[in-house]
C-alpha cells in the first residue's frame, strides 16, 4: 500500500504514468487534503487526478502541529501511520525528512520511475524526466543526472 502526496502525484500525472502506482503497489490512498489540493479547478492535472483518485480518498483526523509542513503532507504522513502503509509517495524534501524521522518509508515520483524501469514497466526514464521538467514541477539538474545515472541513461 502506498499513500500519495500532491507534488509527486502531479509529477507522475504530467507524464501520464499514474498507472505505475497501480502496477507497483496493491493499494493507493490519499488524504482528503491532498485530494482537495490536486483537484482544485484550474490546477495542473486536476481533471486527470480527480478521475484517478476516485474512491482512494481517506479522511484523516489530524492531531499534529504544523511543523512548517502543508496540511496535505501532514495528513499523508498521518494516513500512512493509520493504515500501516508500506510507503509514502512524497517529493517535498522537508516533508520527506520529517517522515523519515518518524519511521515512515518514503519514495518520490522519480523513485517510482526508477522502480518502474527496474520492473520492466517502462523502457526509458529520460523522456519522462524531460516531460516533468517542462511542467511546473521542479527537478534540479543534479537530481535529474543522478536518476539518469541510476537508470544507465546518461549520454556517453
């Protein structure tokens, strides 16, 4: 089971690879705050994500202080704990660090692409990275090169 957070879901949606989550994990859930954030009218990928996340939304009773994290991130971490999930899909670095400090296993959208390639679900990561980079989702050049190196797709 995987719990999803906003930016990682948007990144996978941008390159039409949300189905990788279904192929790699038995169940996917998102907290209400994440669903509300990614399905706002006018948001990038909102139509796709509204359809994809249908019947995957869970209400979370949040009893945490904010700690500089967004409501969606806090609810995603809480839902992970409540459902005893296997992994949390999250891209935000601050939220990842907080999650790891709280014994939450995390993976980002790029980790999903790496895992999908390792499992033979996609042939190349590079075109998907390029698609994400053309969107509003930020990926550093350094991280892109690391992912390409892991996937043995660096130009020689």
